[in-house]
C-alpha cells in the first residue's frame, strides 16, 4: 500500500492547461487540502493525478513499452493531451509526490 503526501508550500511548477469537470464534493476537498497544505489547488490536483498514474501498474507497463517521442522532448513542454505526462515536465525534488510503500 502506498501513502500519498503533500509537501507544504511547494506549488510553483510549470503548467499545461487541461479542462475537466469534477464533482463538487471533490472540488471542496481539494480546496480544503490546498488551504491545509498552503498550496494552490492546481498543485494539489497535479500531485493527486501524478500519484494515481504512478499506482496504475498496467498503464506504467504500457508507457514504458512505448518508443520515446523525440518531438515531445525537443519542445521542452508537455502536451495537455499526453496521458501520464506530468503537466510540469520533468519533476524536480519539490514537484514529486512523496510516496512511501508500507
């Protein structure tokens, strides 16, 4: 089992726009988590999505088996339509979720 952890005050990362509608109770919890952790809601959403994608083993195997896309790497930014790609580009230490396996 993995543990999801939000770093306090670590929400300054490069962004790519992705629009989605979410349930109001989830939006309320994201706002509350953002307030609690002193982060922006978009950072919380990025961390939650990054954590969820990392936990999906079948997707990770699929992603690892795909050939590298040189066009995407040379652009220096990630496409909002690219599933599994962090919106912030390569993760730095403060951008990565702290995941502990118990």
